[in-house]
C-alpha cells in the first residue's frame, strides 16, 4: 500500500531552500542587490551582459556551480535579515 504524500513527514525541515523556486530566489536577489551588484558578486555573463530573469534561469538550471553560488548568496541575504 502506497502512502499519501500528505502523510509523509517534512523531509527537510531545516533547509531554508526547501520549497523555494529558483525564480523566486533570483527575484529576491535582484530586488535586494540589482543586476550590477549581483554581477559583481557572482561574475557570470547572464548577470553582467543584458541580464534578464529568463536568461539567468536558463543558465542557472543548466550550470550547477553557478546555481550553488546564487543559492549561497541568497542564504547570506536570509541570514542578514
């Protein structure tokens, strides 16, 4: 018998990234820092040359090291507040 998902305990209760969409992380970072500062913090072309949410999401979904950098900056932002 298969259990309903609602019966399963939260498997990552202490993970602040759990359930947060990459698009929401990026929106929050752009609001907090702006593209220019974000590009200085994480030097990737999608932040420094004609930046957009769409191009950044495409790149970050395909590039694990860049996504990890973005997530780390987001976590630092959360700790600040």
